């Protein structure tokens, strides 16, 4: 461990400031380009000791839990609350631009679709029972220490206002000091709480049911995918189609980001009559597309497929929707299968859709919309398509993880 005064040269991909020293790059959280700072350095990691000269782009953080002086520790949920909007928005857009450049791609990249405080309808908390209380919050960066939160400016008021209720239900479920996770989704009918990493006995199950029945605004509580109690079916809306997602199912983190993605996809596929939605999840895009086109939705998770199918079958006014449970990583749709469609939409996990894109590249489908949560794998997948003769017509970065280093993007292609 050494100490020194350095100048921050740029922001790294994870949002840390990077100082270029004689010994190599040093990554320093909570610093900004152009700042002169005193750091305690351990190999390539720098801990901020003091700020000697601040950047004009530095702003006051919005949350008391943020930064090296955060109350009871530094919450690991945000990394860039100290950056101005201009710097922050440029950083996120450049993550997409730089990833594309790394694959030799230089399409026009639209301005960032921004996220605003209070929009997050889905949050994953860490919790642990101590002798005195149940801690509920987020892990400190690169640590198992839980920073208990009293408020959270990125998360919806509907979740933040119920933190005490969530703690009460969690306390009824847990009997050990081991940490566990709670995924909280704000639905149209109430909060959906999906617990993981807890062993539940009969007494705790009864206590949980009693705790939920004593509260308002809780739609469902589940543990490791098993429903413990469901006072009302949790529902989310996809363009006028109500879907009840399975416990812990993936949904977009904010409604505004989801709607921005959907508009880009729908505008691109236009008047297509037959569309395949790959990695369809619970129907974020498929059910919207079905307002005007026949859809074949392919998804590897059985419960998600069933939720999508049930919603499609019980909604009037949709074009035919067929569903298929299929692991597209192991068994991608082949070029011959894809040729019957006018347009393809794909929205894979962070690993991207490399194997599927090789088949898509051979299919000749005229229009493709690629939705991604990882610029690196998106650039790789687009490169496969471009090499096969597709032309990128637009790339739009979208923020739904405010003040973090995560950015989404929608790319559209034609052939």
C-alpha cells in the first residue's frame, strides 16, 4: 500500500476514474477526469483520501448512502452520482460507441435515452438478520458488507415507501444470520417479492403468511420460485396486454426504458406480417408486436413461455401468437426456419446471441431489431450480421440503471 497525488485521466468502463501512473493504470472510484486527488494505492486500486482539485463536472450526490463518506458505508448500487448529467450521459453513450469501434463498426449513435430518479420498478436487495435488526439494502462495492438504506433516489416511491413492510416480511421468513436476496418488482397490483437463499420451515411459512395478510400492497411472496402466498395476481402491462410474470422473472427495470425500446422495435419492423421474437421472456415485445403481426415467440424458460402464452390467449384483438420453449444457446433457430419471417427481434441475456446470429446472418430476413444489455456482446453480434451483408440503420443507447455503468441499446438492421 502506498499513497500519492495523481491526476485522473479518464473514466473506465465501470465508472471508476483512471490515473495513468509510472507503474500503470490505477482505478479510483468516486473520481472524475481532470481531478487531482490523493489516493491510497494497492496495486491497481486506488482509495480516495482527499480531493485536491475538483472537476467542474463534479456535483453533489443525490443520496446520503453514496460515496466514500456514505452513512454506514458506501452503497454499491450507484457509481456515478458525483458526475454532472452532461458527463454521465456522454459516458454511457460512449460505452456503446467504443464497443462498436472495437469491432470496426462506426454507425451513427443516437443521443442517450435518459433515466430519471424514482423510475426503477425492479430492485434486487441483499438482507441479513442480525441480533438487533434485519439489515436491508445493497452490498458495498467489492464487499459482502450490507449498507442498510433508508431511502433510494433511483428506486420507485412505491418500493421505497414499503421498505419497512419488506423488512417485516423478510424477518418473518428468516431464522439464520446468512445473507439472502430479495427481488422486488412493483406491479400494477402490488409488490411482488421473490426471495432466494432461505430455508423455510412450517412455522416460518405460517409467520410469513400472517405478516403478508397484515399488510396492504403485497401481491405475492415467493421463495426460490415457489409461491408462498399470493393475495392478488401480480400484473404488468405490455402495450395494453396484462401479463402475470412467474416469480423472479426478468422484466425491464424501468417502464420508460421498456417503452422506448418497444417504440424503436415497432417503428423498425413497420408493416411486417410475420415476426419472430427470440429470447422473448414473458412477452415484452411479442405481445406488443401481436397488435399488428403474427408472432412466433421463442424462450428457454418454461414458466416465462407459459405466462406469455396465457396472456396472448386471454387478450382480445391480437394477431395469432405461437410460443416455443427452446434453449437458443444450445439449439438456435436455423436459417431455414427463420426465412419465413419478415422481421426478427432478439433480446438475449448479457452473453449475447452469437450462435443465433450466425444462423440469422444466413437467413436473409430483411429486418432485424437487436436489443441488448451489454454493448460488448452487442458489437460482436452486429459484426456477424454486418459481415453477412446487413446494414445498421440505427443504434440508440438507453439508460435504465441510473448512475451505474450499465447501459442498454437497441440496434436496427436491414438487408
